[in-house]
C-alpha cells in the first residue's frame, strides 16, 4: 500500500497527537490514583436524607436499668453509596456528659466522660467502607436517664481510584482512543478512496481529450508523429530531476503534450515543405506558438499549458519568438519544454536531415546553454543523455512509429498520477 507524502504526514501527525492525548489521560489517571480526598460529613440519625453519598442508620436496641442509671444499646449501620472506598474513617457521637461506655462491638470505641464525646474508630480489619458497602457497629452507654443521639460526625479518606481500576481505566482509555482512531482512519480511507476514484475518472477524461487532440496534431504533421509524447516524457523527467512539486511534473507533462498544438493552424503545404522556406512561410510556421496560445486559452485548469505552447520557442538570450522574452522572464515550463523539444528534434529524422548522434547532440545542447537554453536545464538534459534515460538509437525508430491513430496515453504515462491505494 502506497500513500502520497501529504497523506503520510497527516497520518504521522495524527498518531503523534493521539499518543500525546493518551499520555495526558494516563498521567491524569495516575496522578489521581494515589490522591485521597478527605471526606467529612455530619450524618443525621433521624431518618431523613443524610448526605449525597453516605448514609447512617441507628437502631435503639434496648434500654434497661444499670448501676449508673439507664443503659442504652444502639446499633449503627453506615452505608457508603459512593463509587469510591472510604478509608480510615472516624465517627464522633455526642452523648450526655458523665455517661459511661459499658460495651461496644464491631469497632473500637472510646468515651471522654467529661465532654461526653464518643469516638468510634475502625478495627484493623474493617478500616475501609467499600464503595456500595456498609459497616455495622454497636455500643451500650449508661447515663442518668434514657437518651438518643440525633447525629454523628463522620470523617474519612475517599480513595479516588485503586490499582486494579487504574489498570482497567488505562486499558479502557487506550481502547477508547484507538477505537476512535481506527474508525477515523477507516472513514478517511474510504473518503480518500472515493476521492481517488473521482480523480481517476477526471484524469481519464483529460487523457481521452488529450489523446483525441494529439491525434489531430499528428494527422496534421505525420513526420513528427510521436514527438509530443516524447517531449512530454523528457520535460517531465527534467522537472522530476529539478525536484519540482508533483503537480508541476504532471502539468509539465500535459504542457509537453500540447506544446505544438498551434501547428494545426499552419497550412499543410508549408508545414510539410521539404525545401527551404520563404520568409512568409517561416513566419507562418513560427505563428504556431501564438496560435497554440490562443487555442489553449480555455485550458486554464492545467497550469502552464497555454504559456508553454506560446513561449517554447523563446530563447534564453531574448532572440526567440514570438515575444523575445529573456532569461527567467520565459516561464519555467516553456524553458524546460524548449530543451526537451530541441533534444527530440535533434534525435529524430526530419524532412531535411537525419538525426544527430549522441555526442553531436550533447555538443549542440551545451553550445546553446545561456543563448538558446536555460543553462541549469541543460545540465539536467545532458545528464539524462549521459545516464541513458534518453536513447538516441532507440529514437531512430520513432519515424516508423506505428502508433499513428492508435496513440494512446494511459494513466501510467502521467507522472504522479499513480499513488497506489
Ligand atoms: Fe514548436
């Protein structure tokens, strides 16, 4: 599976973002894990609503005479309706001053006789009231007369999380986030696939139009048949070696294909005349640039195509036509196609001469650096000849090209169209 560079970058950035978000949540959970918040609440024992998360129930289990006066037995239940455990709890209950603690069970109890403050503390094994759990304990207090406490004070530490649920929550967060990522990826991929389908179809339409148009040009000038496609290939390769953006490489290919479109406007007798041309005839041929520029004016969606047709015969020193543009004033695509065009002219047979050999071509092109051609582009073209990307001998057969009428560009011919997927 191949992705284009932008798509890859987006995916990588997205993954980094997800990792950052995940680690933020994990950190958040870990930091909360060991923090216990202090809970302190007064619980009513009269039976009404007590607290949002903690409830107390007291039963007066009996009263009887004792040495002090009256013995009172109370049984308590404390409910923890919260989702967090309550640890190291302490309960204080106010009883009449001078009372005596006769007995207690379920917890430790201590009575300050002077103040009447009864403190209930957990025994070692029940020091936590679990989430959704409860504890029970009982006391017998003797006082001068029967009494009944109306409230108690509860204090403890709410454990926000524990180790078991920490692991579970980390896994939950991971699964949650990665599920979103996966769904996002699938949706993006689906959209991208639809987009690619549509793009492929658009390219097909462009290609079919180009094929039709190139057949027109070839029919007009059979001697240079195949020329447009070769120029397009060379120009795109130069653009690639110059590391131009992929869109530019693609457009320069189209520009190469259509650079001689204006030839359609040149009379056959002039275009295919084997002998020396008169001044008027030469002007008619040179006019294919202006004619091409006019014909392609509607093709503005393919960047540089019109300018290339118009300016591919401009020369770097300003002595070219139609406008005598100089140096960088000549659009880049036109400068590139100009070199590719010249190479193909030299490497194929023409009405008036056979093709040149490799060394002659290199010499001619280098001679033109700075006068006819952009010197920077010349170095790329010469490299392509030297490293065998373009092959003069192979091109010799171009004259016998059987492709007339069958000339058929496919998506593979268009640089950058195949991104895989
Ligand atoms: Fe031309």
